[in-house]
């Protein structure tokens, strides 16, 4: 045990930094989000309005961007799950000497700079990019396919970027499934497919949930990849916030959107932790 | 459960052989998918044409020469390294101290404090970015190096705290007590006994912190001044003007550095255990 005043002295510097440079700045966005924006001069003094929040629910364009963001979150999560599970299964249950090299090959792109990875996808997907060049050389298409500045581009790029997170979560979950239970089911005459469907898959469900929540929240929060692959026109919530602040200078609107995005992320994390706790209670 | 049971071909040998051929092929396909943009960027960096063809039409090192003599790139690289090293060091000192206090359970409300320390991971980075933009505009910190450094501490410190807490929780508290009984002072016991034991975990946390700082665009882009920019922000903004092979070259340098760091961390500390 260390004395309480020593503990306070140890924790105070970080607590102060986080309060001053994270908590307070985020809370200070709140009054801004109820302010009124006057084009050209900024914030109106002494005016309080719900307009910025109402617009998010009422305005067609904002609604479209929000649905697009959520839809993108769902489809990227699903794609990561479908692509990630076989790989995670191979890492967890495959040959022992494959495990470390495979994990490193998953971690390497994850640690690589995000702008570099997104740049790689631009080089692949743009009109004169590698994919279109290849398909045209093979004579499969006459006109370049539109693979960027739309849902296709964002799906491919974001799936690639968040797949490693999903794989690592699933590896941990599958490794937690006791082999004895799988072996018992097999001994009792289950086929390999059936063992997987009846034992491995349900027992790795907490990992599936955790990985899905993580990928979903990261996807709806993403700024860099949607901006690089979606361009200035195909917007999601994060890039819309970016433009409200940097191009339109409409801070009230941008901060209301920021809180909407934060609310989505936090409530999804909260709901999933409730769900996990209930699952743990049932076991 | 590994080793001995793996090789036996008992009545459930089918299961113990692990994933079937189809799953293995699919999984290896996904591994290739993960490396594709990396390979493409490296190929583009050595290509003589400004757009990519397969096979490349000619090889050149010219783009690397262009990057390494371009003052804008060099300044951005210097700025990025300065921020990454600086914020990681600050995060290490503040984060390990805080984690140690939490681990020793000497404080009330530890759960709330931990939540505050981890909160920057939960909030969308772009929200932290705009919050600091407004805050720095009001306080006159916008464009200052100190402001940028503290912003990077906010986004990197959760990684240090998390790995420090994980390493400490795997520790037998009695070891440090023993050192105290044998006459070591509190700080001595920490430095000579606890610190060496949690070092591999801290290295992993520091590495995550370093890479997070080096990677960051969504917070940094709101806070930099016109004269100082970081490497990822520079790449991010130059891509809007079109693909330039010098971007591929500087990206290839980053790929090389990341690969080397990862291999070194794996060799020295068995990094894969910490991801």
C-alpha cells in the first residue's frame, strides 16, 4: 500500500492534463452547439437555439449523410466479420508455426500509417488506377469502372483498414473456446461443420460482438479514409464535421454534429457492454 | 491445449487437423488482401511513370531523391518525429505514474478515473480535434508546438495506461514488498524491481503510442499552423491534388520503418503477445 497523498501526487499530473486538454474543451463545444451561426461573422451573441440539432433530424441532406454513415458502419462490420473469421480461425486453430508469422502479417498493415494505406487504395481504385488498367488491358471492360468517390471505394478501403482489429479480437475469442468441448462434440459424432456451428461459433460470440462493436464505432468515426477515397463530395458524418469547421466555418452546426456522432458511438459501446454483462450473468 | 494433442490422429483426428483446405485458402487470400495496398505503394515508388502499370514500365530511385531533398517533406518528417517522440515520452511518464497509483488501489473513485484516462479512445478523433480547435482558438494556443504536443499526449496516453495496467496486474505485489522489507526505498523498489518486470509491456505501449502519434490526422489537421505540418497531414492534403509518385516514395519509407520497428519489437520483446 502507498499513502493516499503519494497516489494523488502520482495521478494528478495526468488527470490535470486530461481535464484541461480533453474534458473541458469537449464540454466547451456544448454551448457552441446551441449557438446561432451568422455567415461571415461567426457566432451570434446571446442567442440560444435548438436549430443545429433539429436540422440533423429534419434536413434531407444531413439525414442522408447519417444513414450513409450508419449503413457503411454495418456493411464494413459485416464484411470484416466474414473475411476475418476464417483468418482468425486459421491463426487460432491452424499449425502452430504459422501463428506468429500470420499475426505479424495482420499487425503490420494495422500499424502502417493510415494515409499510406488509403493512398495505396487510391492508386488501385482511381480511374487510371491499377484495377481499371488491368481490367481494360484484359479487355474485360471498355470504360473504367467507378470505384472511388462512392460506396464501393469506401467499403473496400474501410474494410481493409479495420479488418486487422476484427481478426485480433476473434483470435482471442476462438482461442478461449476450450478444445475439449470441440473434441467432445466430435467424439459424439458431430461433423466438423456441425462442431463449428454448434460449439465454436456460439462460444466465440462475445468476441464476435466485441469485434463488431469496435469496427462499427471506428468506421462511423473515420475521417481520413472516407475523405481520401470519398473525395470532397461523397460525405460521411466525420467528413461533414470536417467541412463545417474547415470550409464553411459553421462551428455551431459542426459541434452539434460532433455531439450526434459522439452520442452514437458512446451509446453503442454502452449497449454492448450491458449485453456482454447480461451474457456473463447467464453463464 | 497445444503440442501433444495436435499430432495424435485419434477418433477425432478430423477435428484435430484444424481448419480444412477451403478455410485455409480463404484465410490466406485475406492475408494477401491485407498486403495489397502496401505492395502497390512500394511498386509505385520505383515506377518511372506517374500512374501505375503492371508490369512497371521502368525502375527509378528518382522519387526518393526528390523526397529526401525537398525541404517541405524534410520539415514535415522532422515535425512528425518530434511530436511522436515527445508525446510518447510525456505519456510514458504521466501514464505509468497514474497506472501505478491506480494499481496500488490507494485512491477512491478509481473506476471513474480509469474511465477518464481511457475516454480519448472512445470519442471520435475528429470530435477531439474540433474541441481542441475551439479551445486553442480561445486561449491563443492554436499553432503552438506545446498545444500540439499536449493534444498528442491526450490521444496517445490511453495506450500507455492500458499496457501499464495490464502489465502491473500480472505482477506479484509481494515482490516489491520484499524489496521494501530488504531495505529499498519506495522509488528504489519501483525502479529496481517493478519497472524491469513490466518493461516489455511498457515497450509495447510506447510503440502503440509512438505509432498513434505518427499516424494521426483527424486531431492534428485542426491544430497545425500554415508553416508547420506533419508528414501524414502533408500526404493527406497533397493527395487531394492528385497522385504524385513522391507521395509513394515517402510512403515506402514509412512502410520500411514500420516493418523494421515491428520486426525489432518482435525479436526483442515478442511483440505479438501484446496486440
